C-alpha cells in the first residue's frame, strides 16, 4: 500500500511540474502590436440631436386613458390576481 501512495505522489508531482513548466517550455507568441493600428481620434459628438419616430400599434395607448382603450378593444377576457405580499396586481 505504501508503494502505491509513493507512486501516486511521485506521478502527481511530475504532472504538476510539467503543468507549471509548460509556459517556460512553450512560451506564447507575442500578440500583434496594437499601437501600429492607428484609429482616427475624433472627439465624440456632444450634441444630442435626434429624430423622432412615429408611433405604431399599441404605442399610441401609452399614458392614455384606460376607458378609451376599453372602448376600442373591450373588456379583458381574463383577469389574473397575483398572490403576493404586495397589493393585488391586475394583469
């Protein structure tokens, strides 16, 4: 039994030595130098010009009255009440 433990310990140490010596025996090739690739250095835009986009679909109903929505689409077919410590939430 002692021979097996010595064999295991010896093989384990050899394995660890080989594992830790790998970067010395097989060094990594240096990566391509990033400084040779010069990117144009333009300052970022500081103005916040934007173009408005027309709303489509249900986006028209954002912040609108719920009664007007129900007049067009009717009452919901199903209402779920969530069981939680918070007040009831209608989905």
